[in-house]
């Protein structure tokens, strides 16, 4: 399979380093990300116990040249509500919610590879997420 328009995945280096995908979870429901040259904020907005909205804000710099702004908009098709890459995020959230639904009389725990928060030899681990949620629960008094 090949893309009809390979510009979709043709990033231009704007920052030092090799990374073209960077995601920073600011709070459990707020993520700031760079996907190639596209810049965005993703926010999960709970509506009730069974429903949520996934809000995307895609942005650019005021002094971006027109060709970079167009590149950012094109690459934004990789994520968002109908994103070619991140459509599975919404599906994963729906499956997680369905897995704990109808358990009103019990506490539900979704474990992502354990419970420890410790140093790891790699960043390909759920330890950072567990650490963030440990802090979140402490701040929220849970």
C-alpha cells in the first residue's frame, strides 16, 4: 500500500533532535502533542459517567510561512476525530469504558502492566502514566 499524497507524512525539521512525534500529558485529560509538524492539544471532556467528548485544538505559530501552515493542516489529518493514526485512541477509550461499565457497586481498576512506580531502563513503559495518576489521586484527595 502507498499513499497517493506522501506529503502527509513528510515532516520538515523545526526543532533540534530526531523526534517527530512528541506527546506530553499535562493532566489525565489533557495532552499536548506534536505529530510531524502538526501541533495540537487533546482534551477529554467527561459528559457523564458513560460519555465523554474528545476535543482537539490544532494550532500554528503566528509567524509561520504559508507553506508550513498548509503542511501543519495537512498533517493534522493524522490525528483528531477522524485521524488516520489516532482513531484507535477513541476506540481504546470506549473499550476501556465498556469494560468497567455496569459495575456501580464495585471499584474498578484497570492495570496497565503492574502497579509499581520505579525507574526503568526505557521510556516504553506504563510507569510514567502510573506515576502521573498517583500524583493526580493525591492532588484530588482520592
